[in-house]
């Protein structure tokens, strides 16, 4: 019961972080705020983040499909799958509204290799949780690096920059939670 409460608390804490991103949508923009049209860098970041989030959703679903995954790790994977799918949908809506092409999958920008993904897909029930945690930490670190790079550049579109800030905050918290669950070796 204590483990379940901890897992629920983690999910609630992470969900609370997600609220800042949810509230940073065009519909919720204060009337007095001016919105800069997205630059090429903003569009590129949005496209890369969609691609990046799709990989995290894939990894999370692969873990969730395995039997007997420890509940705390399964809850993190479930949160990542749902939250990042929501962000994919919102970011794709922005790209569509901007008349930008959809993302095209590609290597780089913090993406894991196909070999790494296959290692998770083929992992035994006993090994999969630790593999998932290590890979998702690496994956999240790539998203944080991409987000910081965008924010280090010139001021851009408020929604894209809000997404970048959200990615840094939320994925840093998720990394901390996942590191705490990694077996000590």
C-alpha cells in the first residue's frame, strides 16, 4: 500500500508539472500578450520534439506490455506514454496551424538507436525495468539538451519556448524519480 501511495504521489507531482504546459496553449494566452510568429528554429524544435516524444511513447508502451513490471516503474511508463502523447498531439496541431510540414524521423537530437530500442523490446521481464529506466533517462537527457539549446538562442515563439521550459522541468523531475528506482550495482 505504501508503494502504491508513493507511485500515485509521483504521478500527481509529475502531473502538476504538466499543468504549466497545458496552460501554455494559444487558447489560454492573455489578451495583452503578443505572440511572435514561430521562427525556423522554433518549427524545427517542435518537429524534433514530436519525433523525440514518439520514441518515448514507443518505449513506454513496450515496457507496459511486459508482464509483472514493478508498479512504480509501470506508473512512470504509463505517465510518460500519456503525457507525451498529449504533447505530440498539441505540438502537431501547432505545426499544422503554422503550415509547417510534419516531423520526419531521423537520427540525432537525443534519440536512442534502433539497437537500444530492440534491447528493451527483447528484454526479459526481469531485465526490462532497469533497461527502460536507463534508456529513458538517456532519452530525457537528450530532450533537455535540445530544449536548453533552443532557449539559449534568440527569443522566439512563446508557445514553443514554453514547451522547451516544460520539457526541462518535467523531464528533470522524471529523471530524478527514475534514478531513484534504478537498482544499485
